[in-house]
C-alpha cells in the first residue's frame, strides 16, 4: 500500500535521543513485536475482525471523541510500524472519514459549552486522559461497552484534555491542527464542565487508570510491528495527540495529498511533541493549583473574585505559553524522561493535599542555577521566570493584589517608598471591594483575606522593611476593631488609617527630613549620592528650590540603572549634576563635602540595609573623612539585626550582570558552563561605624540610636 | 543672654531645657495667676536641680580617680574642679596636669585653685599635650555642650587632646551636667553654629570670621570613652537616648 510505504520512509527521519532505559524498552518491544508480528501473520484474518476498526462503527454513535483517540493510537502505530500492519493502514482511511464526523459533532458540543472556560481543568485531566485512551484501546476490543462507561467518560475527558493541553500552547501547530484542536478543546471543555463534580471521584481512579493506560499502551505497541521508531513509545501521550492531529490532517487532505500531509504531519508532530511536553509540565503545576478552587466552588463568588480567577487563569496560560517557548529550546534533549516524571508527579499531586503540593512545586521550581551556588541557597531569588509561574495563584485574591504581585516581581514597582505606597494602595482597594461572607466577623474575614494576599505578594518578591511595617500596622489596627462594628464603618476606618499612614509616615516625614537636611547643606557644597532614592531626590530638589546652591554628583553602576533616572530628574529641576560610575568614586571623593544616601531599612544594631554599593561608597567616604548622611523615615526601621550581607539578601536576575553591549561577553553562555554562575545580590549592609548620622523625621540621630526610635514608635502606635 | 560676651553653648541648651521643663506641666483651665505660680515653681525646681547637678557629677567621677593616678585636664571647668577637690578631701593622692589654654589663659586660674586646695598640679603649654600624654593615666575634661551625636563642644584644643589620647590609648572622661545637652548634630568642625564658635560681639562687628579664632571646637564621640552626668554614667551613643527622653 502506498500509505505503508510512506510510513516506512517516514520512520527513519524521526530522530530522538535514546536513554538507556529507552534502549531497554526498545529492545524489549522489538522482541515482543517480532513475536506479535509472527502471531499477526498467523492471525491475519482474525485480526481484521478484532481490530478496533470494526469496533469503531459501534462507538461512533457513543463516543465520537474516544474514537478519534483510538484512531489516533492506531495511526501512530501505523506510521511508525512496518508494512506488516496493512490492516491498520487500510483502516486509517476509514477512520479519517469517521473522524470528520466525530469532529463535527465535537464542534457542535463545544460551541454549546464554549462559554465556560475550564481549559485548565482540561489540562489537568489531560495527562491522565492520554493514558486512558491507550488503555481504552486495549479495553474496548476486550471488554463490552458496559464496563467501559467510566472508561468512556475518561476517554472523553482524556481526549479533550489531551487536545486542550495542546490547544493552550497552540502557537507552533499548523492551522489545520489548530482548527481541529480548537474544536476538540471546546468539546473537552463541555465535557469537563459536566464532570466537575465527578472530579474528586475520578481523580483517584484516573491515577490508577493512568498506570493501567500506560501498561495498555505498551502492550498495544508490542502487538504491532515496530522498528527503529520505538523511542516514540516513550513519548506515548504526545504521540497520541500527534496522531489525532495527523488524522485530522489526513482527513483534510485526500489520498492524492497524503504524501505531503504526512510530511507536514511529521513536522507538526515534532512541534506538537515539544509543545505538549511543555503543556504537561504546566498541567502538573496547574492541577495542584486548582485543587483549592475546586473545593471552594461551593462558596459564592463576587465579581471581583471571578475576575481574579479569570486573570489568574489567563496568567497561568500566558505562563504556559512562555514555558512552551522556553522549554522547546531547552528541554528537547530531556524530552523522553520528562513526560514520565510529570505524569507521576501529577499522580502524586492529585493524591496529596494542597500544602504538600505547593511544597513539591516550590522545591521543583527552585531555579537550577541557584543550586549551583552553595552559600546562597537560603536566599530567595524570585527572579527566575519559571519559578514565577509556579507560584500558586489563589483565585480568591483581589485583582489589584495580583497585579501588584506581578509588578513587584517584574521590578516595575521598585524602591522602598514606592513599594510601600503601592502595597497600601492595593490593600485599600481590597478593603473597599471586600464582601463579607456569611457568619464571619468582619475583622476575622478580612484578616484571612489579608493573610493569603500577603503570602502571595511575598512569594512574588521579598518584602522590604517598609512593607513589613505597613502590614504590621494595618494588621494591628484591624485586630483592634471592635467586634460588632458595622461593615461600612469598619471599612471607612481602615481606609482612613491607610491614608493617614501614607500621609504621615511617608509624605510628612519626607518633608521633615528634607527640612532637616537642608540645614546641613551649605552653599557651594559638593553633595554625592548613590543609587536612586526618592527621598534623597526630594531633599535635593527642595533644597535647591529653597535657594541653596550646591553641586550634585550622582553615582550609579551597571546594576543601578535607576541612578540615571535620578540624574535626569535632577537636571530637569535645574540642579548642576555630574554622573559617575561607582568605580570612579575614589577619584572624586576628596572634593566631596557630604554624602547623602537613602536606605532600604535601618536595623536595630545601627546597620543600614540598602542597595548594593552603598557600603562601598560609605567606606570610601570614611577613608576620606567625608560625613555620610543616611536619610530614612522611621517606618523603615526594622527590628532585625544583621552584621553582614549574607544572612539575608535578595538575589536578582543573573542576566543583568552580563554586559549587553558586548557581543562576545564570556558570561553569555553561563548556563551551559557548570563552573560559572553569576550572582547578583541586591542589598548590602553598611556598618554603623561608617555612617555619621541618620536623618529621620524625629531628629538627626547617630546610627546607634535606632532602637530608641523603635521604642518611641512602640509607645506611640503600639506597633 | 545669647548676646552676652560669653561662650553660649551651655546657655542656649540650658535655656531651652528650662523652657521645656516649665511648660511641661499640666496647665488645665486655671487662672493666669495660677499658671504663673506653677511655672515659677517649676522654674525653682529646675534651678535647684541645676545647682545640685554639679555635686552629683563630681560624686560619680570620684571612683575613677584612683590613688596615685595622673590626670590631664584642659582649661578651666568648675565641674572637674569640684570633682578633684572632693577626691582630695577623700585623701586620694593624685597629680594633675593643666593646660594653659590660650587665648584667655583660663588654665592658670584652674591651676591656682587646685594648688590652693593642696592638689599637686602642674601647668603645661597647650602644645606639650602630645609630649605629656604618655605620662598620664586618664584625661578628664568638662564640656560646654554635649551634642546629639554624643560628642562634646569644649574649649578650643579639646579635639587635639582627644586625638592624642585615642592614639595613646588613654581613656577620656567628660564631666557635664544634663542641662548642657543640646539638640545640635555637627557633622564636622565647619558645621558648628557660628554663635558657639565666636563671641557675639565679634559676630556683630562683621569682621571676616575666617580670620578670627574660634573659641570652641567639636570633639566627635569616637574620641570619648565615658560621660559623667547627673543622669548617670553614659556612653556617647546613649546620649541620644537621653536627649530624646529629655526633649520628647
């Protein structure tokens, strides 16, 4: 047959890497295939009857989609196997026709249920479904359709899910495939909607079924003849989807174009394999995420919560897309081992509770590169893109909180004061939109909402001291609310609280500090500042507009690009400025009169935690006897103690260390070099001996008086 | 008072504290006379506290003057004088080196008073501080003002003395009453307020101040070991703590 000939031509062109386990399996299957082939030849007439092809007409009416899956399996075997499988190849044509019918029906169903976007859940069942379909291949010829009710359901799910998974990362697939995939996904969506309630039950069954499906698939493969393409067996699931795509392609083109389509199909197979791999990885993650929302489906959801859900899902899908793009390049080699791993993970996750699932996610999600650096494994990275996607997005989060989380993680919102204000703003919105569920006290309910929001935000980016203190203050006042307070009044109180905090602790404090420092700036001074601090900018601009005439030296480094922004703003305000790289500071320090820097936070022992490089500048100033002023509002004072920058720090994006303008940068391929890991620490600690004075809104203090300030704050606010 | 021809640091801080103290009282809706009475009362209390402060400081410093020790002091300070006189009364044997402290040679007066009390005192030149430092055991000085940083404002020459003491590892003890605590925070010598450095008559005469000799200088907290005050014996970093308690 023409088809079989082309099939055999195709097989050698598909190349996959072989691991030892794969080789073993291949060998085993070859043996068994040889045996089966022998059997097949003997059983030729009987095979034709037993072949699922004949079962297909029965099932077209019952399970159009499951048929596709079965056909998919078959076709896969066809394409990869020898010309001995004439029966199978013959059946493919018939199947394609039936497929068309099935697809049409699927489309109809899908359109009906297209509004419910439960794609993710489809993915969840996806991995399982693949196995189910393979199992069903085995089952249906053996069993009667009676026993297969569950199986059929699963088949439905699996087929939908399989395809839906691929749909979510559909970019690479060709248009034809997309078309069919879309229709299938829609159908999947519809079916999944039906089975929302059954999920709990079916999940455990599916896990078992996955295993059985695997075994069935393996057996099916052994029975058919295969040579040389047995690697594909490992990538079972993806191949199944590929086959369904193939079939769709085949159905679209008739015999005349079959050669062409098969070649196209091969290419799309490769694409789909990669995409599906990526999707599976994301599926595993997303499944664990959605264990929680499933439980909460009973509770009523406000518009805001629904929006948050949709947003979260969108972002998960976006993340999945990105993952597919990245992983296609990176993980081609690891393809065979990965799918199996993710499948087993999914099985585990479905059994485990949510916190455990989160834990496994976190350990999995720890970026590989950070594991290379022994000393810094205790530090949070937060910047690795993959770990961002892995963070569970609770559908109960307010959209403002979700948005803030993304802004924090992508460093759109940066700087101590900015982050604090953004956090309080998001909190305010959350309070405004918060709807009290029945039988809960306002304070308790809001507190739990606050806890989950805060947990999410801190996982996106570690909190600064200003943010931690703001949350402490808010929480303290929240718990102080009387029990029987009216919801509206409580909200008003909290909102006023937040407004007051921002106004007093940040705005007024900044004004007071600006006035105090202005006393210290004399006419004709050369002031040096490092990095970008909103407070220092305010001080300098206001002093200038008050008539003090001085010169500013702005110091930045390759990593502190924000300093250039500060430079621009100061120049716009009319100040005479100079810009330096930090490497040149020792040259100009003798001409400098004062150094003014901002702080991330002030620690109890008097150390200053601020942007990396500040300690260096302070040391240089000390060596040249130049006084160093640190401008910090009291809300940045934290009750932690730190003597060095190792125990607590934040690791930024390592790629920032690479010089972008240098094309032949030796750091470019650091990921492939096991001995090279760029480390980008964001903070450093300036010891109190290097700081002359700390300017707060209370007073100009020596560094060592930080605990005094904390004590007075405690007396004042109770926090 | 700020315009009188005397060093002003202590005056300004004392006055400010006085104002705060008397107005700190709870003045509810009472008649004006009553308020006046209350303020006067508090004023008296403040004054008494001041007068007693010196005695308290001297008492605190007593254990630090050991038998047979050699003390270096700078210019004339009544607190230091009182401490030494009390030590002499307690039959301790010690030797004192007093710098002459130009331009007003107030060290000479200090020397005379010590000798008349029977203390073994030697008058030395300001420039021989480095020479004599290796022979002394402790340095004991007064202060005209104590800054928020924990440093002191004292007669010109104190800074050099502090630097020499740090280099030769001699402890520097400052004896100062609490009303001398001021809220200023100088970053360096240039940062001192002009009223402190020069007599008001000099400032008013609008001479070129860079040609004038300042009266006082600022000794940063790094050079000071301990401060003896009527609030207790403090380290320089604790001064800010006390200041906040006093002023807030």
